[in-house]
C-alpha cells in the first residue's frame, strides 16, 4: 500500500510539474484566457465522468453551490488565468518555481484569518528554508538593472498573485465548506463545472474569443493539462492526503519546480543556471525539516493537528483529515 501511494505521489509531482510545460506549449496557439477555460472545462469533463462512473450525487443545496462558485474564482479562474498570462513572458520552469511558494501564501492567509491555525518550530524553519531555496532558484537579482524587464517582472508578480488567490481560496474552503457532507471528489467536480460557467461568462472580456491556432501539440497539451493535470491529479492528491495526511501530501508542491525546470530544459531548451540546482537542494532540506525527519524524536511529544493545505485545488472538511470510509472507491 505504501509503495502504491508513493507511486501516486510521484505521478502527482510529475503531472503538476509538467503542467507549466503544457501551458507554455498551449500558448503557441491559444490566448491565456483560452488556456484557462480549456483547462477547467476538460478538468470538469473528466471529474464529471468520475462522478457518473462512481455514482456520486451532485450537491443539491443552493448554499453549497454558492460557496463553491466563490471558491472556484479563487482556486481556478483567477490563478489559472494569471499563470497562463505569466507563461507568455517567463520560462515554464520559473513558473513552476513560483508555484512552490503556494503553501507559504496559504499559511500566511490562514494565520491572518483562522484563529485555530498554529505553527510549529519545525514548520516555520522548513517553510523559511524552502522559500529561501525558491528565491535562490528564481535568482531575482539577475534581472536588476536590465532594460525592458518590466513584462518579466509583471509575470513574476502575476505568479505570486495567483498563489495569494490559492491561499484565499483555501481559507474560504475551510470556512464555507465546513461541515459539508460531500466528499472532495464531489466538491471538486462541482467547483470545476462552476468555474467553467464563470470562465465562459468572462471569456468575451478577457480575450477568450480571440482566434485560435490548434496544432497537434497544442491539442495534446491541452488534453493532458485539463484531464490529467487538473482532473486525474486531483484524485491522486486526494488519495495521497487520505494515506499520508495533508501536511506530508503538501510537500508535492515543493517537488513540482524540480520537475518543471527539468522538463523545461529537456522539452523547450530552457537554460539552467548554477543557482537553480543549489536552490533545489535548499527546498528539499526545507521539506525534510518541515516533516520533522531531521529532528530527533522525543517521547511523549504532543501531536500537532494536520491542518496544512495540500494543492491549491484541495478543499478539506474535518472528516478529510483521516481516510474517509469511501475513499477506496475514489
């Protein structure tokens, strides 16, 4: 069982790390708004299929649908749009690096508005070291003094803005979906359907109706990005959370930049510099410290509640902290 979950964890890191490569390729024939909308629509189609096969029931109360509509804006529509827009100006590997700061953004928002959110010394040290590693990989000093760097800078700010949206979406999920009787697959499917509807409404205003140039590479990238990177990945993430807990599952976010940078080099010819592998080492050390694997175990140490967010598209109720009774069917 542990080996199977480890395999799914690896597949999850690969899918999410490769998402930025697929975004970059998709932008060769689509606008950022079209990439966002296609990704969400294909993810919704995949999850709706899972709902049908597993005979899950869609939410029936207006309160849940209303909450999911708000959440979908912060967890799907806005951040997916920002990352797609940023992909026009920065390498896919750099986008994946900035995505690794998502847990930091989610933690900061949680600390600001959730009174029950607590920090441990290991988590603080791990997050700081991981953030330092991401900063070293990104090398913001390399663009100082360069002419015409404004689009590059704005694209990086867009990535950070997307992560802030993820943090807000996580907090809204904790508050608005507290006590819901629906499992995470059901809420994710409903969220994606609502996000698709919202994206369609916004399409005329954000460039969603621009001409498209669909090539085999663009089409295949969108299919993988939507169905695998957005649909299947959610199910894999849900399984890893059920088996390992949200804190350990959230470390996949730190692995995605490694995957993203490597794929950017191999598939797109993006350049790697000395500071990128150096920063990656710091990120991995941050992961180990945040998990407490580098600290000596103490007898009788109190257990800290597992409240850390995993991937941005995850919404967890209190029942999701432990494996659900029906998780084997997911």
